[in-house]
C-alpha cells in the first residue's frame, strides 16, 4: 500500500517546496539573497584562486632553478621537515595551503546554498540562525586568507613581482566587505522570519512548552547532523588524500593500520548520519546507539590526527578542533534526543511538511496515534476528509466534531 503512495508524495514535494519559498516576500528574499551572495562571492573567490595558482607556478619555477627539492612539498601539511634557510619554501607551502583553502571555501559556499534554502523549506529558526553564523565564519575565513596572502607576499617578493599578491589582497578585501553586508541583511531577515516560523510551529505543536522544547532539541540534532555531514566528510576526504600523498601506507605497520582505520572512518561517514536521521525521525533507539558508537570512533580518529599533524598551519589545527567539537556536541545531543522518544513527538518528526499535511494517509487517520492527536482547523485538508468520511464524522477530542456536508465542505461544530 505504501509503495503505491510513494509517487504521490514525491510529486507533491516540489510543489510544497516552492510554496514555502514564495510563502512571503521575506522567505523569497532570503532564498534569492542566498543564491546572489554565493554567485558573487564564488566569482571573486575564483579570481583569487586563479591569482594564487599563478603565483604558485611562478614561485615553483624560481624554487627549482635555485636548486630546491619539490619532494619536500608533497602536501599542504608539510609533514616532511624543512629548514628555514631554504629559499621560498615556506612561501610555496603557504600557497599550496591557500589552494586547498580555496577549494574548501567553494565547497562551503555551495553547502550554504543548500543550508539556507533548506532552512526556509523546513521552517527551522535554529537552522536560519546557524546559516547566518556560517556567513560570519565565511568572513573570518576570508580574513584569514587575506592575512596568509600578505604573508606569502612578504616571503616571495624578493624573487617575483608582487602584483599578483596585491590583486589577490584587493579581491579578499572585496569579499570581506560584501560578505559583511550580506550577513547584516541575513540577520535582519532572520529576525523577521523567526516570527513567521514561530506561528507555523505554534500551529504544529500548540502551546505545550515541553513539547516545543523537545521539538527544538530534535531540530538542533538534525542541524548538527548536516554540519557533521559536511565538515567531517570534507575533513576526512582531505586528510585521506594527504595521507596518500605522503605515502603513509608505505611506512611501518602502525601507519598502515592508521591509514586503513581512517579510510574506514571516511567511508562510514554518510551512512552513519543517515542512520542517525532515521533513528530520530522514526524514534529507533538501536539506531541511535549504533550512531553513538560511530561518533566515538570518529572522535578517536580526529584526536590521533591532531596529535600527529600539529604544526604551524593554524587553519588546519582549527579544522581538526572543530571536527572534535562537533563530535562531542553530537554525542551529547544524541543522548538527550533519545530521552525524548515516546513522548508524542513522532508524528511531527516523521513528516517533513507536516504543517501542510498534518492529516495524511501515510501516518493514517485510521491509526490510533492520529486519533489521539490534537488538530488545528487551519490544517484540516477538505480533500483528505472527503476520503475519510467514516472516521472524521466521529467525535474528536473534547466536544469538537468535524462534519462533512453533501457538498464536500467541512464544518467544525462546538457542542
């Protein structure tokens, strides 16, 4: 039976997504601003990355001609020891790091497009706030790149013209300025949308403060899962590439075990997050327990990485610390969310668009849980009620009674 209903739900999804986006002028502005900011910043970042690449190629030629060994620069982490006396080596290392940071920044901006639009579609205030915070993180990231570009300029200018670095610095300043403006607008829209989404959540949950708290906690958990899926996966893939470049698997047996262990951690990232999402939306304790075990394994891997790769690259150290912090936060939230199982939140978690379709065939008016749930008249679907005459003609909670007249219209009578 559910198999035959699946196509209907899939066809309905784009319609509901579009309605949520154009729900008000503020929701539409938020989505358009998300797209606009990403397009503009990616163009500027692409130009900056191109300048960094040109500087890297020129400096590599100078470095090789001066007798330098490029094997010392297998990866941006610079695991191979090098002496400060080697000309331009640290400038080359910083440029390789900037190249990797540019890739990460592009991925982060693309993730923010999904993250911002998804916050509107899911009507999640917490996610809107998190999206604005990510915009602030982008500003910090751009400021870090500005500083590192200036450091590279000071290291490389004795051997090459500084015009490439000067242009990259000007572009970084433009990115910081634009992101600052966009972030202020996002914060303003977030404040307005908080009131609109608050009303939608009130219709969904009613005035039960305890239920609202449980629902917000579940939303926060799903939010952290999305951040984990992005930051952990990008971090794991990047470090696996670094380990391969550094030929870690050709070292001693302990290094081989670590290499295989990290590969395992990388491969199970997405499946573990899907398992956790299923666990919280369907209230599956066993799934949550398995996810907790995975999170502990991830944290152990990240701690080993931090211990083995701590160096002068502050950006990398912060990235590893962020991954560990996300693991700890996820573990704590998993424990708290699991405590809220079997407390009436299941009906709200099972449906992505429950405020548009609180009463639907999937969850079932025919089911006992639906009969016991509170309904709000704005959410009653006349089309659905017309297909469930036998049930909806019975008394609802309290003294309220829903009736269907011969014309297919619905009435709510208070006795």
